[in-house]
């Protein structure tokens, strides 16, 4: 059926139809199941994106209120239109999710928190954003107000700095060689596009996997540009300080390093005893647990979802319940 109207908005020279959803939310059924018992209070969507998860939760839970956060201004503007029928129940905040807990009120009434820390399909596909291997731009900033872009990094980082991020964030064994190729190329002329950078790195498959070295290198650059791992650590540290009461936290990650960070924090939060492992007996009181891990193993997409959305293949969700302390 063809709809009779079409609303468009123009931001940063983009035009998006509000009726054409530019991103498929991953693990949507699993997110809905996890938060199915929400009744009242506030739900914090730390990475609103294009509103897919939040729209489903607002529909299913008519008495909850949403705090919607994203650092991407375009995503926020799109979601304001998409979720307009719920506007009386939503507060929109432009912020990196690592800082959102410092900016919101109603912390004591938080009952659910979701952070989907992947890059949206729209960001990947939109040429101007410079995330794609075939892009004519070299940007990769999630917050376009950020000072440093991928262009700045690629053309100004030292060989040692480039090699470090390729080795640390992409586990590329030939990180030094790739960094040297980039430096040799930029000495002749600045590298101006993702497409050009991809040609320099090459699309050789990494360790006989389906993924290419260029894809992994791009991922490493994106992580560095947006300080994604540090942002995740800061967010989790702030949650540890806040200790929300009777609240479910779900984090969806797309990178093994991110998943490892989440897993480590959850294990720490679930421990009752914080005594040194070498202690002969517990002396801490054995009551330091902040709650319990709801997902002993990471929750991954179903076969049906993978068939519909191949980009969900790397998604992993872990969940934690903060108990009602005090």
C-alpha cells in the first residue's frame, strides 16, 4: 500500500523520509522479552539511533516514560518525528551515552536501561558520513560536532600511533605494515576518501575469515575517533556509582573488545565477596553484590533475524539486574 503523504527533513544536506526507516534494530524481539515486565517509571535509551527499540517499548508499555539519548543530531531529529505520538512521554537529550547519567533527573525511578553501541545501517550506508569502504568521504564521527575526523587521524597520526590502533582494536598482525603503507601514501598527497584508504590497505581477507583487513582497520579507526571503548567504560563506571534500584540494564555490542568489557563489569557487579583471592576466609561481609547477571551467555540473533539482517551477525546482548538495595 502506498502512503499518501511523505514528510522529509533536511539536516547537514541529507534528506530522509520519515516513512522510510533507515535502520533495522537488532535483537528487537529479545529486547522486548527482556523488558516485558516494565510497568511504570523511566526507561533510558542511551543510544536512541532511529528509535526502533524505543518505539516498540513505548507501544508495549503505556505507562513508562522514555529518556532518549543520542550523540548524532540527525538521528535525534528523525526519532523526534518517528516517536511524535509519544512526545508527552519522552525527553530527548543530545549526548554521548558515557555522560548521560550526569545529565538526567529521575535517576531513582530508572527501571530499564538500554545501550545499543553499534553503528547504524544509515550511518554506514550514507556516503557523507564516511564510514563505508566505498565512501567518497573520510569522516566516521558519530557526533559531527567532534573536532577530529578520520581524515585528521589518517593524515596526522604517526606510524606508531596507527600501528597501535590497528593492533589493539583490530588484532591485525601486520599492523606495522599497514601503517607504513598509509604513511607512504599520504606523504605523496593527503588521503581524502574512505575509498582511497581502502585501496591502500587492501581487501585481503583476514586469517581466512570472511571479513577483510580493510574492514577491520576501518573499525579500529572508528573506535579511536569516537573513543568508543573508553565511552563504554565510563558509562559502566558511572552506573556502578549510581547503583540504580530495581533496574534492568541491557547492552548490545558488536565488537569482541566491547563485549569483554561488559562481561567483566557484570561479573564484578555480581560478586558478593570482594576479598582478595588469597584470603583464607571472607572478611568483607559477603554482601557486596549489586544484583545478578540475567544472561549467563551472550544473547545473539536468531537464524530468522540473520536471514533478514546480515549486519546483526556480530551483535551480542548481555543483561544485568540491579537489585532493590536499601
